[in-house]
C-alpha cells in the first residue's frame, strides 16, 4: 500500500477489515452505518477501511461506501459464475451491490463447509473476474503449530494463489488465535509475514498486502500495526462494537 501525509509525517496506508461473520440485524446495521457516517472525519488518512457485513446487510451499509470513508466487502462468494446453485451469491452480484473486496478461505469456511484449496482458488478467480480484491485467509491450527508444521501449512495454502489476482490481500489468521483472546507475539507475526511475502513474491506477486487477524482489539492493535511487515488487520468480534473498531482504526494516531 502507498504512503499518505499523516499528522506531520509520511505514514504508510494500513488496511482495516471488519468481518461481522453471521452477526447483526437490520437495526444493528443501520445504527452501525449511522455511527460511521457521523464519525467519518475521525477516520485517519492512513486508514483504508473495509466493512464485511452479512450479504443481506451490504445495501444497508452502502451509504458509508458512497460517502467515501470506507469500502464494502463480501464474506464469501460462489465458486461458480451463475446458475442453479441454490443459496449461493456470485462475485458479480457482490460487485454490483457495491463491494470492492471479497474474503475467501476463512478458516470457518474451510472447517465448517469443507472448502478445499481448489474451491478457494476458483473463488479468487471469480473475485478477480468481477473486479473485486480477494482477501485470502490462511493460518495454522494449534496442533500444526505444536508439530512444527506451520511453514508447510502456510506454503500449501499460499501455493499458486497469486497467478489469477492482480491485487491480492492475504490475512494471516492462526486458527488458535481466532476469537480466543490469544495471539502470536508481534515478533512472530513479523517473521511469518516476511516468509509469506517471500512465498508470494516468488509467484510474481510483488506487493501483496499482508494483514494479521485473530483476537485483534483496541488494546493490542497498535502492537501489530507498528510493524513494517503488517499492512493492516482483519477484525472479527471487536468490529461488532463501533467505538472499539473506530479505536482500532485510530490506534496509530498521535
Ligand atoms: P476475531 O476473528 O477478531 O474475533 O478473533 C477474526 C476473524 O476470524 O477474522
């Protein structure tokens, strides 16, 4: 990501992605949209913000995107372009609804819906065709980490992902850190991001945007975001509280 003029200094852009998962109601989404429209001047110039609500609430948040203070993302898309796939939503539909980003390969999709590596690559392709930027989630389980298999797992999840995407965001989300209050140390995240960047660059993806995700809160976000290797954060639980998420976005101020 590029540089912008921060308060008195040149500061790199950072990406803040809110993943609501399957949470919220219409009135929650309306109140959330109103909060961010009201507070849009508090979003610092270094922050690029992406809201990923459940698909049915994307239109409720569209005003935020139209105001220019944030982008919208879809949490999942179909592997297919269109047709008889009951219950699915295509990347084209997400694009038409105002989305610029699409999360793909979240560990909950891999685990609960048996999403395979080939499904994930098909979804990246669908997102690219629709003009959406993929946010690919990768990460190891606690057991894989304990067994020293982390590098192997990440290499597998990152294999051949870059060829079909002109711009790629990758979120390193260790599964044991999601919703648990546990996180790797900033030094561990920095090291892992360096290795992921090298793997992606070897595939010709020269400037991937690398996020950290897993139990990010307003209390710890700065520890990760000050790292040069970290281009942003993917936030689940803490993104459901507007003030907390705004505090995360503003954590590098001052
Ligand atoms: P969490 O979720 O912030 O609640 O740990 C992150 C994610 O699953 O994207």
